């Protein structure tokens, strides 16, 4: 999986703003709870990314089908 530079930039700006303006400080613990949280967040974000990808493919297929139908209707 590739991650585009704008996405990395936006996530970096969000993290910076959270630290700068909200006083959020990243805390990395070694405990099992921290590992579980990281795994669950990773799974959720991966699922959301997969859902967006599937939606994009569905929209692309629908656009191709509609374009084909419109072009065949114009030829008649």
C-alpha cells in the first residue's frame, strides 16, 4: 500500500496542531493495553481505507457503464 505525500502532510499538521493548541502530548507505553489500542486503531483505519477504495471503484465502474449507455443512446 502506498501513502500519498498530501495525506502524510495533513496527518502531520493535525498531529502538530493537537500538540500545539490542545496540549496533547503523545505517550507511548510498553504495556499490553497500548499495543492493543495501536492494533485496534490500525485495524479501524485500514477498514476505513478499504471502504473508501471499494466505494471509489464502484463509482468508477458506474461512471463507465453510464458513459457507455449514454454514448450508445446518442448513436441511435
